[in-house]
C-alpha cells in the first residue's frame, strides 16, 4: 500500500532526475549544439513531474499536519538540482523510524 510519503518520495526521485537531465543534458545540447528538441521533451516531462510533486507535497502536508516550514522546505527542495534527493533521505529516515516504532508497539 502506498502512503502519501512514499508517493512523494517516488515522484520526488523522478522529478529530481528529470531536472538533472534538463540542466545537465538537454540545456547544453540546446545552447552548445543547437539541438532544442531534447529541451522540448525533457522539459515537458519535468513540468508534469513538477506539478505531480507539488500535489504530492500538498497531500503529505495535509495527511501529516506539516507546518509551513516543512511545506516550504519541500517546495524549495524541488527548485534545487539535488534537493529532491536530500529531502528523500530525510523522509526515508523518518519513515523508517515510524515503521520501527509501529513494529515495537505491535511486539509489546
């Protein structure tokens, strides 16, 4: 079963990869080699993934009662080239801690 956090993490990884492809491959091809086609397709995919990321971020914010600081940090992470990966690491740590706590409750 997918949780809001696992959805955010998955979309964040894809969004981060698409951003790196856009900045690291598509944009140089466009401006150095006059090949704009890659920007069109990678940019379009990145745009769709960015919108999905923001929607998933809002869903997590509502589901877990995140405050404005966490919401803003999640949004800012999407604007930085490696931001989604850093956010993912932090979310993974929290998700694993929550699973351990739930497991300990079940064992008691």
